[in-house]
């Protein structure tokens, strides 16, 4: 990557047109026009010849793949914040820099979290289906489609980072009492502004909340953080909302507790084995016990373009010999 030769940038999925157009202007960009996930052989071919690889959160960039990378590959510029599918340590050992796109999807994800927080107790999906179903709507009734009020309820946020804090701001405006568990207590000013209660013990918080919102990152330490034992601590009237990562929750345990009526319901945008979906979850959705969305928490055009711009900035900085602003270090993953 010397002189004026444009770096070969291989992009694993289709990105918004404005992002792809700008990449074509700046780099020798190889686009994925068909927008289908690359096969493993295709990923191997990409890392062998690319100067820069732009994967997404669904691509498994593990140590075995990185070991096959060609000498030219010096940057993996992830299109996404999460790098749990990238072996950052293996990349570092091979002299490959990894970047991500933090801080651009906070508000979008918080919006979707709030939407699910309303959708489940207020039975929004179920109500919408009434009007489009086979049966004619009989009209309003005082005792029909009764849900649960969220105003005045206790919200327990698991992970009080940027997204968790953004969720707390929205929830406070809806009249919820804010509680949170985090590795570290947030700044006093933030806590005071949100009138938030900090729980050092996750177990103790879970047992007292009406709604649980999962907003922490997926790491080895957070795998099944909401385990079967911890989920069993929830009140029978509690709801669980997850817009973070599916493997933070023991999905089988969650399903079993909802089936048994030991948890009121759940709103999920992410799944433990996605894109494969647990058939038991689908059955619960058919019974209106859960609201399921297809990983669309950050799916806004503005958000995706912002992500693309961050990818471009990281690539340009690296190609120009500067440290990319969103470099991911092994010890931070």
C-alpha cells in the first residue's frame, strides 16, 4: 500500500449505496452486489488477496481464517461495533490492525429497546394482528386486550454503557424507575440525572425488577450472564428485553420459564444461534407470549451510513500512515 495505488478493499456484504459509492471513489473496492454471506472459501480468497477486509458482525473472522491471510492484508475494518466474531489477538499477532464503528448506533438501538419495552406488556404485535387477521374486529371492549402499564414500574438495565444510558433516559421519560448493574458504577452526575439505583449484585437486582433490559456487550465474561439460575430469580410478572447479543441469555432456560408461566414474556431482537431461530420461541410468538424482531435494532439508513463513514475514515487514516481512530486492541475485547 505505497504510492498512489489504491488499496484493494474487499467488502463482505452489500452496504448502503452512498457508502459503496464513496468507497469506489477512494479505493479499489470489491463490492458484494448479491448481498449474500460469503462462503468460507470466498472469505479465504478475500483475505489472501485484499489489502483491507471489511467484514460485518455475521462474518466469522477466526484465527484459522486469519492464519491464511496474505501478506498484503494489514487492516480488518469491521462494519459494526461488536468484534466478538473477530479474533483480535490472532490478527495482532499477524500484524493486522482491527477497527470497528463505535458510538453511531447508540440512539437507534435505544429506540428499538424502548419499542420492545412497550410492545410486550402492551401487546402491540398481538393487537396489530387483530386487524389483519382472518376474523373481523368486533370493536372496543372494556376488558379486551388488557396489557400491563409500564409507567411506575422498575426497569433493571444490565450494562450501563452508552446504549444502556440512552435506554435509561428514554425509560425515565416514560415514568419508569431506573435501576442498573454494571462492572463499574457510572458517574454520580449521570446517576443523579437519571435518578438511577446501582446494584452491585446482579442477582439482587433481577429479583426485584418488573422489566429487564440487556444492553451489555457479548464477551466470554457475559456468555449466559442471564443463566437459568439467574432467570429463575425473576418475578412471574417480569419481562425481558434483549437488543444486545443473543448469547448473553440462556435462551432455552428463558423459553422454559415463559412456557411455564414463571416469566410474563420477552421482547427479543437477537438470538443465541441466529440466523437459526429456536422453534420453541416461534411457538411462543404464535401464542403472543413474546415479540420477536429480526435483528433490526440498529437498522436505520442514517445509522448504516454513519457506520460506513467510520469504516472509510478508519481505512483512510490507516492507508495514510496514521493510527485509525477506532482501533480495537486485544486487551479491550
